[in-house]
C-alpha cells in the first residue's frame, strides 16, 4: 500500500513478495462529496492494498472511513449521490462504470450494522444467499457452505435461526457469508461496535486467522489496541489520509491519534508518561520495557495467595462510610423476568441504588443488563419480586412520577428522538408533566447549556452527529430533573473525542448530585468513571462492589468474559490495581 507521504515501511527495501504481488485494490487521488454537503467526505486519497495485507483504518466519526470502504465496490458513487473524482482499481483494472453486483464477488463487505445483512430463515441459507445472487451452481454453493461456517467457528449451526445467535455469532455469520464467495478483498466496517468483550475477542481472533491464511483485509476500527497486529495502519482526518505506516510508527504518535479522534493504546500512553519512547505491542513487552527503566518494581507472583492479598488491600484502601446511608432512589427485591417463550432473563435479582452513586452494570450480551434497566423505569413489569422507586412500589406509580425519579437514555438515541427541532425535543417531557411555559423555557435553557447544544436549538435533531444526538437524548431526560439517570451503552458508535465529551458530561452530572447507572462493554470506561460495578451473568448478579476490587478478581473476570483494561492488567504484575494509565504511571514513578 502506498501513499503520497512517507512511512517507516516505505523507506525499507521491499521484499520479493511485495515486488511481485499486484495490488488487490488501489485508490488514486480519490475525492467524493455527498450531494448537499459543505465539504468533501474524501479528499485526494491515494493508497494501494496488496495481496495478503491487512490494513487497519482509523479516524474520527465523519473522517471518511466508511466512504472509503464503499468506494471499493462502487456503492460510492453508484448508490450515493455526489461528486466523485479520481480512480479506483480492483486487481489492476479500473472499476469505472462497473455495477455493484459485478464487484460483490471480488470485494466482500461486512457493514457496521451487520445485523441488517442477516435476513434468511437459517444459517445455511444466509451463507448461500450471496453465492446464489452471483449465479454460482447449486453444487458449488453446497460445497462452500460448510467450509465457510467452519472457518468462522460456526460448524454445525446450519439449521439455526440467525435471530437466535449471540451478537458475536451473528457477526461471524455475516463474515462467513462473505467468505463463502471467496472475494479478493474483505472489508470489515467497525465489526465489533455492539459486541461484548467476548464477542469482540471472537471476531478479532477470526480476523487474525484470516490474516494468517493470507487473506487480504481492510478493517475499520475506533480502538487502536485491536489493530496492532495489522501490516499497516492508515489514519483519516477530514477526508484526507494524514498518516500511514506499520503499527509501531503510527501507534506511538499519541497526539496525532487523539487529534484524529482515535483512542491511543493505553500501553503506549503509559510509556509516554514514563518517558519511554518505544512501542508496546503487548502487555509482556510493556512490562519488559518498564522493568528495564524501573528495576526496583516488585514482582507479583500472580498466585492465589497473592490475589487474595491484593483483594484484601483493595478493600482496606476503600474509604470508610462516615455517615448513615441515605434512602435509596431505586431498589429491586428478588426480581425475576422472562420474555415470552424464552428463558429467564432476570433471576431473583436484588439491587439498590443510592443518591449520588455512579454504577456501571456490565456483563455479556444477553446477561440481563438492559432488561434490568427497563424494570427500573417501568418499561417492563417483573413476573416476581418488586421494584421500589423512592421507597414506593413502582407498580402503583404513574409514569410521570417514575420519570421524575429515574430517566432512561436508550443505546440508540434515534429510538427516543422524534421532534422537529432540538428545543422541541427537550421541551416535550416537561410539557407532558403539565409545567407552565416559563418553567419549560427555564429547563430548556438549563439543559441546553449542560449538554453544550445551545447553538443548535433550532436544528433538526436527525441532522446532528451521533454524538450530538446522544447528548440531545440525555438533555431530553435531564429536563425532567430525575435523581437517577440510566444510560445504556452511552459511547457506542462514538469516536474517542465524542466518548470523552459524553463521559465528561455524565461525570459532571454525577458531581451535581445525580445518581448515574451506565450499561457498558468498555473496560476503560468502567475503570476511569464508575465507583461501583455490578457484574451480571445469565440474569444473576455475580458481583456488586467497588470497581477496583472487581479488577482484582481474576475468577470473576474470566467467568464473565470481561477483562480489565490493559493498564490495569499490567499494574497487577507489579502488585497493585491501577484504574488508569495516569494512576499506574504515578505508582511506577514511586519506584524510581
């Protein structure tokens, strides 16, 4: 792959394989502006992707990543109106004038919303569909289904209904349907956005296997840590290719990554704080580099006795309770629930949330997290047990009374936004409470300032960015002035800058006295922002306590397929539990 800029790999002598291999895909000065847009989505991008290469593409929301991917099979400009310039070639031949259906067998695409690609009645039919559309013979289709499913770890799933699969299994099925066509290039657009840590691990393990098999891959991803195994990394910003090279040459450019809306690898951030100017591709490598510079650091044996001692120290370091606990805002008492014709999703759950708390609810997809939240706000009714809001049985409360105490922000803000302007969206809830015009106006002004949307009050909500729509959804709930704010995956689909903005807002609301409950799959977010963690598995609460203690419990983390952030896992090797790279760097400096 080449660009107009230089990289570490550009300057090294090319291997014989690189000299002989023809580009699988090439873009030459490609630019595209969507119809009506005030700027280009892509602006003069030039690059090549050679056979057997895996390239990771990163950048902020709106940087042009998905547009670049769609150029490779002519979805852009064939299905998207706009001004297209430049040249795209697949296998050395320009694709100008080619039909999308003609390119589909050569460029396999797994979209960000992978569930939208699944629609067949069973897994085998799903894998067969694309091959049927390509006009392949029935015998050949049948011969390819089994190997494709086996390649993604779904052997024996042929007759399963795709809707019955887990998130990770659905994503792997979408990949299998592409693999079966045997395309020259596989493009994966943020393939793990909505997956829990276990699902993410499954998909990236599959990506590593495909790379080892010599497949040519382009992977779009927000989290830099997941792309360290790529051959090359490309960074897009405002439609332009601003950096490109092997992972060590890109991952260490922390300021560039942050300015581009990318979460830099925490190990590299940590090394930078310690003034160690090297790249760490793994926790083992980071440990070796740090010990070389700080030889007095202790060595944790990582035995059961050491773990028990660490947990005891964590509990001892927790601040003592100095006053009587306030009356809880919400309480679940032995709540059980099952959806029609399904297993129990909540199984005798007990949970209490006090004023001013910041609680993270974590666990695998399907563990009951969202179902629990919907019980708190009255969207679901328990089959057994009861839910108390401010000491009163929620079953007897009017919806408005519940809304004054507990507000819920959906994972997808578009599921709760509907008004014609930002201001009308925020005013809707207070108006339904019967408040007067002056009070409604006062609350609108208050929350517009809180979520920094004051200049957008007259805008159509659906023309806002994903991060802005997420903040608007929070604002519409805040206007009701609840004492408890529940956010379901508040950072999903947001780039690093947007994640930081969202969580800074949530932290400020918590400091103002609002209790926060977030449902999330993101370990660093739990470590950095939450005070208490509730770990769920198969509808039961497996752990309810301090975040620091959770990350000291290997048994719980392994049993729930959750993981500590890399900086926390690294700190464990030195005998302490740090919740951020900043905290770990401070502890390490103490051994200088």
